[in-house]
C-alpha cells in the first residue's frame, strides 16, 4: 500500500510538468500580452517593463527560469497587480474557494446518497418519483440560473439570507446560498447514481442472503448495501470535484465571493501570464490529488482491488 | 408413529404482477416437514420451487410479488401473521437458508467473520467474542482448513465450493430447526457437488435439522431425501417417499423425469429420453392440467379442469386425472 502511494505520488510529477509546459506555451500563443492595452504604451516604457519581468529573453530561457521558480515554490510576480505576487493571491483566496467547494461537495454527497437510498427503498412511490424529478431539474438547469433563482426567493423575497458576500461581512449565513446552488447539480447526479446502484445492490444475491439471516433493513442498508453501492458515486467524485471547481468560478462571480475562481477568469482577460499559470497549477494539483484520493478510497471500499 | 411436524404449508399462493399479466408462480402448494426429515422439492426451472421457499421466509420482493393465499405454520405460529420483528427472529435463527450461487451469495465487501458474527450475535444474543468463537467452530465443522485464520478473509479469497461451505456454516450457526437449501450444488463442479451434499446430509443428521432440498437434479434427491415433492407449473403434482417415487412414479411428469435420467445400470440407449415441449407459461394459465400439452396420456378432461389430489396410502399423493378415473372405477 505504501509502495503504491509513493508510486502514485511520483507519477504526479510528470503530469504536472506536462500541464505547466503546455500551458506556458499556449497562453503566449494568444494575441496580446500583459502590457497591451487600448492606449499603446510608449516603446521605451514597454521595453523597460519587459526587461523588468525578463520578457526580453528568449522564450525557452523564460520557460527554464519559470520551472526553476516553480520548483522553489515561487509562482512569480503578478504582471497586472504591481508589487503583488501570485503566491500572495493564492494564499488569500484558495482557502475560501476550498471551503466553498468542499462544503458543496459534502452537501451534495450527504443529500445525494440519502435521497438515492430513500428512493431505492421506496422505489416507484411518490417519494421516488418526486425526488428523481427534482434531480432531473438539478442536472439540466445550469448553475447561473439556479443561483439567481435561489437568490431571488430566499434573499430578495423572503429576506432570510444575504444576497451576496462572504463570512467577514455576513457570517455563516452567507455560505448557505452559494453552497446550495453550487451543490445542486452534483447532488442531483449523485442522487440518480446512488439510486441506481442501491437498486442494483438491493437486488443482488448477497442482500437476499442478508435478509435471510434476519437482519434489520437499516443494518442491511448501512452495513451491506452502502459499501458496494457507493463505488459508482466514489468514481464520480473526481469529475464532480473538477466540475465544482469550475462551477465555483461562476458562483464566486454571482455571490461576490473573494475566491480563486475570480482571479482565474480575470487573469485570462488580463493576459496576466504568471497569474494564469499559478491558478492552473493549483487547480490541476487539486484535481490530480482528488483522483488519487478516489483511487485510494476505492481500494479501501472494495477488498477485491489490490495495490500490488 | 405420529410425526413431529415443524413446518406446514397449506394452499400457498404467490403471484407476481407483471406488465404481461399475473404470473402464478406458486398456485396452491401444500406440504409438511417433520423434525429431522429431508424433503426434496423437485421441478424444472420456473416451476415455483424457489418462490415457495422464499414465501415461507416472507422474502418475496413486493411489489411485484404478493402472497395471495394460504398459510404457513411454523410450529404453532402462522408466519404471515407475524410482525416484521418476529419474522426476523425466524429468518436465520429458526430457518436457515443457503442459495444456488455461492459466488454471489456472500457479501464481497465484508469479511467472512463480519458476516458470520453479525448473524450469531443477532440470534444467539452472545458477545462478539463468543460469536467469533462459534463461527470458527462452525467453519471447522464444515471443513474449512485453518478456520482460525481464514475467518478474517474476504469471500473472493475462497473457491466456489469453499464459499458454499461458508454459507452452510453461516446458515447452521444459529442452530436452525429447518435448513432450506435452494439448489445448493447447481453452480458447483460435480466433484464438489457430492462433497457439499454429503456435508449437508451429515450435518443435518448430527444437528437434527430438517432440510428442504430444492433441486432439479433427481440424483441429489435419490441420494439424500426421505420424501419427495414433484412440482410443475406452480403446483405439487406428486408426493411420496423416496422409494415410492423412484420405484413407482405415478404422475406422467414424474415418470418422464425419471426416464430422462441417464442410467449406468441399463443397456446404453441410443438417445436419452426427454419430455417433449416446454414448461407452460404461467401467465394467465387457463383452468386445466398444465402438463397436458406434453403428456402422452392426455385426455379431454385434462384440458378443462385441474385434476384433484388422489391419495395412495398415507404418504402418496398424485394430482392426475388418470388416477381419479381409476380410483372411481374401483
């Protein structure tokens, strides 16, 4: 097991390296640069600026220098915000995005698996039909529609929750709407997935055995069904988390949350090369790590998988 | 000698509502099981053998299945009148069950120890530690080598035959009065089949457990059953002791079944006998003897009404118009 983990972690290095390389050259293919604006800068100033950020050197040298910096844990200065470096922005904003995304995933998992479980137990009843209809809505209606609707109902009309903002200006209440809207599509997907896999498990021979042993339904559900039935949900966690990260970019805009997602979008508009690179590296690290975690959980849940 | 009856099934009817119509999987099945007896329940696939026994355990998936009539008496309790909790005490505690496919009947995600201990703790009301001791004893008894170590393994670390042994150990771990074995050897290699059957037979004798042996294999029945019930299309068509059924099969279906077993002690036949045709579709079956389309003795009467039960002595019952005619003629 330890060997496997070490091997997987070593495997992460080339993945991240390839991502950095592709990203580094691709963003420079786009027209314009960090210092191009509507009003052209005088050539001498532009030259000085480029010199300051080593952009006058050949691309391959810049690339090499960047790699060395990244290895040292330095993501470089922002090209747009003078005197700030990328590390500072990430340190400031990443915890907020992670809290938002993590909570959304947690809510989606708990509600989704719970709904799936109840639906499978009461299959073809009105509970099943209505929760699966809600799930279809959750899957098909995009985030940027769900969020304003929730905002309109709970913030504007009922006045229960703040419209936007973050912990510092509104307390924990500000989390409710963003987390709910961000988790909605994933809740829906997980509910449908787990309903199907719970049904599958419930029909299996080993559950018949468990019933024939006289076990209670609750014991059967949580001890005998849950482990096997959660496998498809676990495999969905990787894609779900990447979806939640991209979704949080939208949600952070709508709810005015000072998270990393905003910088991700803004930096692309600004051609802020180092900032783009920094956010891409952070996001890909998170995703790669999540996939790795999923594999570990999978092996823990299913004893038939061995890591040798 | 008065028999000590522990399980009595009377007129059991289990139907399934499907889109195509009502499937009468079990349509009026009655039988008795006495202490220590081994009862064979024989029939083709779909004749209602398994459904009858799942009905006894109230394990019919509902919907679509529904018990439409009849009674099951376990001791003096009527099973369908019991609460869910009382029923759970019977399942696994008083009636143990083993299934056809040992590869899928154990939970692949849980250790053998977990699966055995939970059953014993539930029914025997003992501590986990004692339950584990008991589980190891049982695994020893069914012939799992190094049971002390192997109990911590997962099902996929056992072969099919070994898994069926584990199932038997689990089913017998709470000293049930009845063991229902639903085609316990159909999914196993022939060499393993004999071992498993011997194991069931010797353990049931040793522990005094009555066994309902569901099978389509007449060899199994001949080898180990005291009494035999032959099922066809959801009903029992013939009952008798082992000797009676094999020496003198009365129902044309039983005769056909026995004739279609390859025999070593008879000169080699050119072709093995087989009963022509297919078992009937039990959806919306009209009032008739369901066997008449395949029966070589079919009469007009067979097409219009189900034959009544004709008794021969204390132990034999046949449902066939042939005998109803004869007994009336005498």
